[in-house]
C-alpha cells in the first residue's frame, strides 16, 4: 500500500543522529554512499553493511520503519540482482543455452543488491532524523558558495525540501484516489499491460489537480506569512557544530580510509 512508503518523513527522536548538525549529516551520508561503490571484496562489503546497521541502531528508529523505507526499491533490487547474474565474466558454472551464470556474476549480483540497500538506507535515515526545516537550512548553507555565481541558493534548497516533504502527502493522496476508484467499481489489477495503463488515467488526473491545488494553497500561505525569499532573512535556530559532529566526522574518515585500504590491499572479487 502507498501508506507504507515512508520516504521523506521525519521521525522525532532524541538519538545522537537526531541531535547532529544537519550539514554534517548530509556530508557524511554522501561519503557513506560513495564508500559502498568502493567496496570490491567481501571484507569491505561486510564492513560497509556493519556500519550501516550500526547507524540504524544509533538512530533508534524502529527496524519496521526502516524496512518500510526499503519497500519502494525491492523490485529494483530483485531485477538488478537477477540481471547481473547473467552478465558475469569467467567460466560458467551453470549454462542454459545462451544463458550462463558465472561466479563473477553471482558476486556482482550480491554487491549490487547490498549497494542499493546501503544507498536507500542512508537516504531514508537522513530524512528520518532531520526535520525539513533543518534540511533546508543545511542545503542552503552547503550550497552557499554558489551565491558568488549569482545562483539563488535559498530557492533551490526550499524547492528541494518542499518536494521531499510532499512525497508522503502525494503517496497518501494516490492511496485515497485508488480506494475511491475501486469503490466505484474500477478494476486496476486485472487485464494486460495496456488495460492497466489505461486504468492509471483516472488516478493521474485527480492527482495532478490535487497537486496544483496544494501548491497554490502553499503559495498563498507563504505570501500571508510575508515570505519574500532568502535575502536578508534571519534564522530562529542557528546551526552550530558540536563535539558529536566532529566525532562522527573522525569516525567516518577512519571508516572511509579503511574501505580504500581494503580496496588496495585485498584482492577484488568483482
């Protein structure tokens, strides 16, 4: 169900991750994601997976909630895993006509599946532990050097955050529209591909109308609050780095260096 999708939602808490500076969380999340692609052997892959699990434990976000965040990519993970099975190099261990499965293909499938999971988990953990307002301020702060090129950084950050914030709202709206159409006798689960594609039209039209209405209401609300962009605006909560942020940075630096050393000195399997 669409209501099970938790992408873009914030879950209040008092963990170390919740209290960390949003700018540091964004930077460290990027490094953690990049580290997943640097893993070329099972030792580094196990290390990356272990750190990911440790981050989930520290966040104190319920495992059920994290698994909900993985639901949208389960199909992508399965398709990627299956396709990589047949594109490995080396001596085949299973051959069915032109289809062959090699040990390299199995290794690649495992690595790709774990990499996608790591990417998604760090992405959802960022939104689970950071409020939309903090994300906006952090993105704006990180992109501030672009103001030297006359780029409207505040508008970019605000747009990205609003888009992220409204993902759960739009998914909930889709769920309501589907339920309403089914109550009117609409059949959206049977028939061929063309029939199912046509069944989507009664969902998309109300969704577009609802989206434009929400955008219009949000624009009016921002105007009523005298919103005029980021120029000259002050912030109620000024971001500051603390010891936990520098500690997390040091830990990530050691972890990232370990991944690189393992890539250099341990034999790659893919």
